[in-house]
């Protein structure tokens, strides 16, 4: 079966995010005073084939922990969708 996985990678809460702080500061200067925190991350799309969703999840866990995210500094979560036969 064909699947599409959308992976969101973020710095752990304990890690300083200077880029997020710069964006937050700029937003406050633009008049968005209610913005209290911004964290910058990345979103990655992975198209893959697997026998079933459980196998797809196993593969995605390996890909995320070994390549897409640095487990020392980052967390990840993903959502999997079965690709429709277009």
C-alpha cells in the first residue's frame, strides 16, 4: 500500500530557539502583543510503500529517529495517510 507521512520536527522545550524568539520579537514590534512564544520547526513529507499501516509506522519511527530528527535536541511526531488511488 502507498502512504504519505507528514513529519513535524521541533526543538525540545528545554532547547533555546533563537529563531523563534526573533520571530516573536518581530511580531510584538508589529503590534501582535498577545504572541507570547514562537517555536520554529520543520515539516517533512515522506511518500512510501509498506505492507500495512503498522509496518509504515515502524519504518517512519526508524526514519525519524535515525535521519529526520536529532533525538538529543528534537522531538518529532507524524501523521500517516493512505494515499488514494488517483
